[in-house]
């Protein structure tokens, strides 16, 4: 007997992934608002790079804590309810950010924003495991994950336009923060439809304890894929505007250069997810189809290295574009692994674990970036960011030996 849903309902999953894409876009616009306005606010507030680093760290601490907690919450409450609560939370916080008037105040608002935004990826990963068969999961993840690069690419022009229109930077936080409430209207309506993929469970499954999940090598493979690659992406999203200004470029005059790496990341999401899904359709095993994308993606991030040795805007842009394309292709696979490896009742939890690990790495790297940038410049930072993902490639090849969920146990231990 076929387990495929009827054709009429089958198309519904693409509405779900479209909304997941939009939630990711909004998520990134909200967080990028401060990054885009950083040169303006730094000047007004009298911050140096280490001060700005503290604000970024406040967000990362909350995001790191929140990933594991929100992953567990989403597995317990369900994707629809859990993501609704998270989006409402961070939208309110984003709109209230202009109330901050001190460094400590900005840190507090960014901490609260990080708590709310941390649920997006665990919830989206869980939704993919519930709505998409494995042959389509990488493409679905690529679609929603591409929202991060789209949001990051749209944010500079949008935020600067709002700031210019209203004549002050505070209005940008209010306008971008309100987008989440518009999204909630559509999400509450569309996500009420029943889950389409047969999870093999007759009823709600008991949640697998964290301790048991951490006993599997596949869990650590999935965690490593995120922990060693995501900090490079966050270096680019949080610091790229400041990096360009450190090279002597004016942000208003280099918007195209700012957009290109994020647009390349968008293409990388679709290329990585689409090609992996195509390989599964062609008869490749799920594991081989995932690694065929992740390995070149991790290696390709080393293309960032030449940017450390030039002040030519076109060369810098090309290097960052190649690196973010490679990152996004590999990231799509990293975000797909929990859905491949684990039952639905544990997908958001494992995804959250990976997010927590990536957050810890990002917090450490953010502190080091602020210190090193103030004292030595960005060259060594760019080189290090290029090389660390190679370790992720090695660990994924060693630890993820099977990407087929058993259907009876939480994961196939090999």
C-alpha cells in the first residue's frame, strides 16, 4: 500500500516550506538590522569593536542556550505552536530594541532576541521531517535555509532605506520587527492542516533522553557539522559591514558587494539541497547523497583565504561569494542530517543540540574576532575562518556512517 498522500494534499507541504522560508527571512532581517546599523550606532554610542562584540555575544549566549531548550520545547509542543510562540516573542523584542540607550541595554535586548530566534531552525527541521519524504528533505531544507541568505541580502537596503525615510535608525527596528506578526497570520492558518508524512508511530512518541541521544556517534557527527561551519557564516553576517569599512569602503557605496556573498549563499542552498535530492532520486543512498555535497562544501570554504591578502573590492567579493556558496551547500546537508537520522520526536532536539554547539563556537570566535580585529586587523581571522570547516568534513566522514532512521529505534547505531 502506498504511503504517499493524495495529490491535493501533497502540494500543501510546499506551502509549509514557503512559510518556513519566510520565517527564516524575517528572522535574519531582524537580527541583521543591528549589524547593518552597527557603523552608525557605534559612532553615536562611542563603541569600539570589543563593545560591539559584547552585544553580539549577548545574542549568541541566548541563541546558544535557546537552541537546545527550544528544540526540546518544539518536540514537546509541536511545530505549529512552538514556532508561533517563538516568532511572536522575537518580533516584540525586535520592535522594542530602540528603547535601549546604553551598552548594557542593547546587550539585554539582543539576549532576549536570541532566545526567541533560537527556535527557528529546530522547528523548521522538525517540520521537514513531518511533511517531506526523505527524497525531498534536502531540497526542502535548502529552500527554508536559503531564507537566511535572502534575509541577510535584503536587510542592508531595507534597513538603510527605512532609516533614511524616517531620518533615524530607531524606526528600522520597529518596522522590521513588525514583519513577524504578518507572518503569524498565514502560519496559524496554513499549519493547521494535518501532517502528511507517515512517521511510523501510532501516537505521540516518548521523547528520547538527551543522554541517550548523545551516546550515538551520528549525533556527534550532526553536531560537528554545525559547530565547525556555522561560526564562519556568523562571522560574515555579523562583521562583514565592519570588515568592508576596515578596508576603506563606504557601506552606502558597496551595497552590491555586501549583497553578493549572501546571494551566493542562497544559490548554494538550492544547489546543495537540489543536487542531494536529485542524487537520491537517481538511486544513491541517502548517506552518499548527503556526503557528496557536504564534503566539497566544507573544502570550498577555504576559497575565502585570498580575501585576506587583497584590498580589491571585486576580489574580496568573489572570495566571500565562493565561500558562502560552499558554506550554504554544506549547511543544507548539516541541517538535513537530524531529519535523516532520527525519528520525528527527536529531530528538533538534535537540531537544537547542533545549534547550541554552533553557538558556543560562535561566542568564542566572536570574542576573539573583536579582540584580534582591534589589535591586529582581520587578516588572520579570515584565514582561520577558511580552515576550520575542514575539520568538520573529517568528523562527518568518520561519525556519520548511516543516515537511515530505523523506524523502530531512535537511530541506527553503527
